[in-house]
């Protein structure tokens, strides 16, 4: 089913979706602000209310040069759900050099309980940070694995813009009931973290 464009071939006159096409809405469930924080944890609002949850992390600035990671809790107290993942990175330098696209074997996981890297090597300069979005699908399923997809842009300490595409699954049948973000070392100096449910 296609949308009909206005006579000038623009989309500006479209005010509603055709019948039969549903629009998704994001419901803000929680906001956490980091300030020299060891970790940011979401331990509520992740249940069977929604089939998709979206996490946004905005201007995450490390206390020291390190990388942002995420862990998933599957009913216990630790964020160590077993994960398998893959990732690619694209980068380009401020001086126009170093443009590249590659698969990064250093940051993927294979049946690992380690935290998933989201933004490797964020600089700790005053203006260096990372921002991105992570989707978590059907975390309450006790039948299927729980998929996640993340896209993050970061300011690398060598003055590169890097975008990381991470995707994987928690290979557990237990429900995922908590998500934690933390740096690979040191504190999260500052940053805003938001949790949304998708209707």
C-alpha cells in the first residue's frame, strides 16, 4: 500500500496513514542521568507490556578514555546473560583521512557472558562523547532468544567520527528483566539514558 504524494511530488500534504497501516508510538518509561556514575541500570519497566523496547543514550562522556558497554540480566542479580553478536564500523577523520568500513572481530561475542561493547574507544576530551540507540525485542519471551540491535556514533580520541552497528541475541530462554550500561573502565562522567516502550 503506497502513500499518495501531493501534486508537487512532495510528502507535505500527507496528514494521516492509509487505513490498515498502523503507526508505532514510543512511550517514555524512564530517564536516568549519569554524573560520575559507575553504571546506569534499568531494573523495572522491562516486561511483557511491550514487544519492543528502545534505549537511547545521549552525549555519554567517559571519565577516562574507555568504551561504553551493555549487559543483560536474565532473572538473577548479574548482567551476564549469554550473548552472541556481530558488528561493523565505519569511520572518517576530521582531516578527511582514514575513511574505512570494516567488520571488527575485536568487539563481537560468541556465547559470552561479557558485556556487549557499544562504542569502543570514546575519547575523554571535554567535547568527546557517544550517542546511540539500542532496540531490545520481546525480552519476556521464555521460548525464543532475545535479539538486540544497536547503532552508536562516537568521537574517537584520534579525532574520528565512528559509527558502530552492533547486533546479537541473548541466548537464554529466561526472560530479560534488566539492562545495565557501563564503561569498560572508570565511571560514566555524564550522559542521559532513556527507556521507551514501543506500541
